[in-house]
C-alpha cells in the first residue's frame, strides 16, 4: 500500500462522524483536520477540548466511549510548542479518532478530561510528569513515574538524553 | 470514583483506620508495585497504587536511536510478551513507511504472537495460582513455558528478549524442523490446559477465593480504560484481533471468550479459554503457512541477505547505508494498536522525516488496567487484594517503561 498524500481540506473530511458532529456544534472549535495513513486527526482549539470530548463521548451515532491514550509531543523550537494528543476509540463502531490541542511553551495548560473518562487520570499525570503540561481540574496532579523531587521534565526536547549531571 | 480525589498519606485519616504499606518488594505484587492501603481491621477502605520504581525512560532513549535500533528496546517494555511489542512497533513504522509485508512474514508473526500469548498467560496462571496458594499449578505452567521458550530460542537465538521481527518482515528464515516442533507442542498442549483446569476450575478453595471477588462492572472498566481480558471478564465483547485486525488476523477463525461476572474467576476463565483459542490459531497458522519471502522488497529499509552482500556491490552499499545512517521515514504520525495478552497495546510513532523517530509513545495496557484496582478492592479484605492484583495480570515493566 503505497502512501497516499494527506487530506487536509476540511470540506472533503466533513463526512467523518466525529468531524461532522464537531462542525455542527461549533465550527470555531475545529482548527484543522488531517487524514493521513488511514488515520484522522482533528486539531481542537484549546478552550473547547473538554466540551468537544463530552460531545464525542455522548454522540449516539458513534460514541467514543473509550479513551485509549493521552500523550504529548514537544515541537521545540516551534511555537505553539506542545501538542497534547488524545486517542479515542469507539468500541461499538470500531472507529478511532485522534484529537490534538496545541499549547504554547511558556506555561502549557489545558483542561483535564478526567471527569469525562476517569482513565485519563494516570495518562494526564504521566504527561504532566514528563512534559510539564498542567491539566487544570485534574483531581490529583502529581508526578507519576519520576521521583516527587525531580527537577525538569525528561521528555522535553531540551532535556538531554543522559540527564543533567 | 472516590480514589481519584483521595491523597495518599502515611497518616491515618480516621481514628479507626491505619495505613498499611504493601510493596514495592512484595512477592505478590508481581514486580515493584507499591500499594498504600488504608485499612479498617482487615477491610481495605482506600487504595493508592504508587508506581515508577522501574521507570527506565525507554521513550526518551528511542528518540536517540535509528528506527531499526528501537526494536530491541521494545522487548524490554513488556518482558512477558516481547514479540507482541516487536510486532506493534514494526507495524507502526511499516504503516509510516507504507510498506507491504509478504504473507509468510505476516503468518509467522501471528504464529509467534499466539505462542507469546500462551507463554504470557502461563506465567500469569502460575503466579496467580501461587499467590492464592495453589503451588503445584506454577510448576505445571512453567513446564510448558519452557517448551515455548525453547521454540523462541530455536527461531531467534534468544529465550526471552527475542527481537525477531524487523521493520519490513522477519530477521531470519525459520530454521529447519521448527514447524514440526511447533506442531508437536500444539498437539500436546490442549491436554495440558485440561490439566490446569482440573487443578483449578472445579477446585472449591479456588472458586471460593475467586468467585464474587474484586468485581468490576462493564461501565467502570470501560471508563477506567481497561482492556483485554480485564475488560472481557466484565462482559464487553471487544478484541482488536477480531474487530480491528492487523497482520492477517482476519484470515484466522477464533472465538473471543467473554464472561459477564466481572470477578476474578471471570477473568481467569477468559484467559484459560484464550489459551485454547490461541493454540487453535497456532494450528491454523501451521496448516495455512504460505510460501514466499519473509522480508518486504524494500532495499533501502530491509537489510540484504548475507549471501548477496558477499557477491553484489549494491547490496553491500545498502547494508552499509542502513547500518551507518539508518533510513529516512516520511513525516507523519501513526497510532498502531495490537491485542497484547494484557489488552490494547498501542505505539504512537511520530516522524519528522529523518532517520530517528521524533517521538515514540507506548500505550501500556497495564497502566490503564491498574487504574481499575482501587475500584475492585475498596471495601474488600486484604487477602482479596492479592487475588485482584493477579487477576489483572500486571507487568510493571510495561507500566513504568
């Protein structure tokens, strides 16, 4: 299966259930969408991520009732620097969708989705631990893998592979 | 979800309760899991898992390696199913590259993955039974596990950290006599599963320790991100091998065992039936194994045969280039999920167009499954905590990465 060029035109992607639902609700929430290698990514505006997640979870046609993963990518030196990535799965429709939120590098913060999917608890703590992205509204935002008194965020690109020493 | 808002502290919260520290060095926590339990007599009021004791920073290490050099790192994540990790990573990079994998390599991957599943479930069954007090099952399980490890050694030269899959196919042609040995094992194995079941399924002590213990509803399991047998034990019929097939799983016939009780016994039954389904799939893979090459036709990505390197200039150049400067992967991102013995294992690989991955993230099935543990255990006895930990089949290497 040779690679097809990515589709980034929102008009062509309207038929996807997640995008259709989000556009019908609030076109301003969807910044960009991308269909590449059979996977759909939707860039959501930072302020709307919580509501967008509620909407997608409760969508009767295609309920994304399973949060598979939350992670982050550091695009240093670009601004906005961080991309928080949510992978949602609809168990009944066997569909996946990837939501992304762009965050600036100075004080990255985004609303927590823990109240929507309790599964996000550890995932968001891990992102906070390794990237320093704050999740507002998280019930227990503390380091998960690194020691409590660790300095710095190891998965950031400006953190050396060997660590500071 | 009371445990989400509770803060772990070693000070007791009420007069009646006390804090009990369990782990990280505790034989029944299957590694270095630490649990902070607030107990009222023998009853667990609150539970807080504390993890990170095995954190090695594999995700960061991956960013400093060439794509092909990441494969041996993936073995070390979930050390009970190294080949499933290999497969998941290779599938993700192959998707990024747009590579077509020849059928024989795909079927070999299925064959070895199902053997890995059996291997992992045997360790789970043995240690789980050992935790609850059935010593002999452990010895029986490790007897068969030894056979599987010998098969892995035969095909890859390694018993545990196999690294047998490569981006674009397999490392080596399976050796002469390999399939006969697998068939010999596959013919014998179903009677061994009967043996385990004879020891446990009808055993009154086993059923008393597992039935109705550590229950979780389907809604809670889904909300907490549980997958694999932990989810299917609560009655959610979802298996990635059947529902979102990869690596020719769609060509295999198998049932997905589910159970609706949501207790330790339900998860036990799911896994034991999976042992039978997996060995049936191994048989199918042996019967239908296609002929042909084991590597994709992509000289810039797949290392050439040794023989060609000695005779053809071009093959030697490709080999030199792949080893010294890797191969560039077109920019993009991929999330590839496979059904590991523990649930949904996912690799999220981001490429920026260079020869090293920009970001590799592993979605650990165990990390999400661990979140169900407080819901299962709060309000129950301490002895049930041990049964509950065993029933979610925890591997700390995967949780901490």
